[in-house]
């Protein structure tokens, strides 16, 4: 039996279509499973927000801690941030404007140091890697609860199980979605990482992310915010065991600083508002005065 090239071409096309249908079906099933996990993360952690630049590109993850304040890492403040995006498990550039809040200012800790080699893969020195992002409108907690902050120090997190939740890429999509990873606390090997704890991935076989994620993301001990990621999850690797790890800046020692910065900004905003209102009042008084003079002048002429 002679098989024509038309028949061969038809069989190749048919098998290709079958393969793509099967692959697409498996991909859809995987996406549905992933999306269920992503939605669960969003429901359990409504205080997690995305930090975007002027072109609405994702830069970092942050955590709502008050009606106007978002906590993140100091490294995240090295780029110009413009928006806080709230209430979503998935970030795209086409995100709706009603989910965006403009940023009034950012505050970097005065002792911040982050030194690294090889594009951040080898962190050589780390100190006070913490920063605040202040919203122009004090409404962050009107619709979303703030995180419960635990007053922990590094010694109190010994052998603790820590969980990081933040935004990162998934599959071949350009969207950013919420992802998570568990860590087991281990001693940090570098004495120049101040006020930090370290953690190795709980099990390399239980990895829950696909690409690096969660720069500036919260690190949770049970249900409380205990630390902030010093670098994106999935980048740092222990050379001795080839196990992935991360460095976390513990929040406890910085709680007085956080409260002081929030109070200072509130006072400054109040003074600015009073000055602006006072200026408006002076303008109104002057307007009334000149209007009164004008009326008198008209009466004099008539």
C-alpha cells in the first residue's frame, strides 16, 4: 500500500491537534488548581498589597499595617513607587483604577544597608532593611484588615516555621499572582546580617512557587507578621547543601521606629492641612474685604 504525502501530512496535523488539545486540557486543570490556591491566599491574607511604579509595573509586595501605612523592605524603596494596589490576587498592567491608591511618600530607615555581590545572589551586609510606604488617602483599613504584627526578636523565632506570601509570576503568563512558601528557621551564617533570621525551604519537594517571588513580602509566624523578606524567594542558595534559603528582617526591634514615623507623618500632614486651610481663610477674608470696598465705591458714584 502506497501512502501519499497528503495522508502523512493529514496524520501529522491530526496528531498535533490531539497533542495540543490534551496539553491545553492539562494546563487548564493545572491553572484551575493553582487559581483555587491563589484565591485561598488572598482570602487568608487580605492585608497583602502590590507596589507599582509609574507605568503600573509590579515592583514589590507590601503589608498593610495601618489606615495609611504599608510595610515593605528597604530594597523596595530604591525604585520610584507610584501606586499601592489593593484587594486582588492577580496583578496585570490593565488593573482597574479603583483598586489603586497613589503613594504620598516613602520612608527608608536611617540605618539601612544592603550590600551584595553577583546581582544580589550573595548578600554580604544587611542592616535595617525596612521601609514604609504612605498612601495619599487614609483608607487602607476601611476595606481591608491590617496585619497583626508580632513583637518578636530573632532569638524568639528559633526553629520556628515561617511562611512567606507575596506576588510572583506563574506559568508562561506575564501576570503576577499570590504565592507562598514555608521555611524552617536556621541560624544565619553571616554576622553582618543584623536583626535577621534565616530560613531554608521547609522541603525542596514541597516548593509551592515557580519563579522568584515576594520581594518585600511579609514573613508570618503562625498568623502574625514576624519579619520582612530581604530578597525575593527562590534566589539565595546554600553552597554547602544546594538548598534554597532566604534572609528575613525581624520587625520587632523596629516597632518603635515604625510608630514614630507614622506619628511624624500624621503631625506633618495635619500642619500642612491647617496651613492650607488658613491660607484659604485669608484668601476668603481678603475677597470679602475688597468686595465690600467695591460696593461702597459704587454707592459713592451713584
